C-alpha cells in the first residue's frame, strides 16, 4: 500500500460532508492487489459521512483494483468507471456505492469546470 493511498483513505471522513449526497448508504469493500497479496478496506458510507477501516467484512458491494491503478485514480490520471469498463478493475454489488465513491477521486489534471469556462467567455462578450 502506498503512502498516498493511505492518506487518501484517511482523508475520506473529513471530505464526506462535501462529497456524499443522499443516495450513498451502504458498505463498499475495496480490495487492492499487489505482489500476490490483497489489502482490504471497508468504507461505510451514509449521507454526508464515511467510516473507513482496514478489514474485510459484510459489504453491499466489492471493488477490486490493482494498487497501481488505485494510485492513478487518486491522482486523477485514471477514471474509475473507465477502468471497470476496460476490465482493469472489477466490481460487484450495489453500483450506487461505486458511483458515489468515485466522487472522492480528483478530476484529471488540466480539466476545468465547463461552467467557469462559459462564465469567462460571457464576460469577454460584454
């Protein structure tokens, strides 16, 4: 497990009120594999809150990713849904939990909110 991934998981409870809306309610088990071993994280999501622990347990959904891919996800260099669609990672269970969790990942480097771009363009026209 990389230090960046550990910091990412540690940051989730503080970031949850800004990230999680009303649909996220359940437990996501995240399995990160590297070098013939797997590390398990349980992320219990409720509207506006998250509890994280390093364990396996009953979960409403399970997501498997390589540790290397997860490091790319937490830096915005990869996208979670695209990784699942390319079969770089696998997911089973309540998809709402996966879709909610991916909101914790940053946007790709260099991206901008299209609303900000439109506002700037509108100011130039006036």
